[in-house]
């Protein structure tokens, strides 16, 4: 095993997210526009589209925080436009974002570095001062996707699609059948 797999590396764990995401997007690609964009569910961000867009929208935000960059209000962020678009443009932009995320996670060597920032999603909300670490932001980036991915999987299952088996051990560990 290489060093990255031997420990808890955000870059390696993001690789798992990327593999799981590919399977998730394989299930989403064939659904109808109505199932993707307008069918409402009583959980998540109501639709598959809005719940999916939330993932790279937040990922972009966390990457900006890791880089010490300014983060505008939600409606001004690059992924906001995909709340009103079809799936294909979102998938393309998400792949591009994933490359930026991978590069950012590989560049960071001090996961305990303190990070302070002011967060505000909309002009209607109060701003909040946040104190965390680079590792805390990376953890939120990783866990946030898993949270919303599970919601999309539940939505897909309600549409009759057997969305399952995205477990880390299933996708990342080596498996070999043992002879009887």
C-alpha cells in the first residue's frame, strides 16, 4: 500500500467520493427531465436537481475557503446557475470543479492550520464568524457530499432505481474470492 492509502488523506478520500459520484451520476443520467428537475420529495433540497447542485456548489465554496479566497453570496457563486439547467451542463462543470478540488487537497500539507472566515449565504441572513482548521473544512467538504448523495439515492429509489452499494470498502478495497 502506498502512503496515501495507509492513512487518512483528504486527497485519497476525495478519490473515493469521485468514484461513488460516478456511479451516482450513472443512475441520474437516464432519468427524465421531470424526474430530475420538477419531481419533489419531502426531504433533501426537494428535487434531485437541487440536491445534486448543492454538492458542487458547496464544494466550490469549501475550496475557496481552503485557498483563503472570498466567497460571494450563494446566488453569485458559479454553480448557482445550475439550479435552473438540465443535467449535462452540471455534470461537465462538476468534473471541472473536481479537478480544482483534487489539486487544492493535494497542495495542503498542514491540516491543522487555523482558518477564520465570515460566512453568509444570502443577504437575508446574518453573517457568522467561523473558526476551524483546514482539516475541518476538508472534512465538511467530504461529509457534505455523502449526506446529499444519500438523499439523492433515496430519491432515486423512490423512482424505482436500485441506487445502492457506494460503500467505501466496496469501491476502494481490493477484493478477491477465496477458494472453497
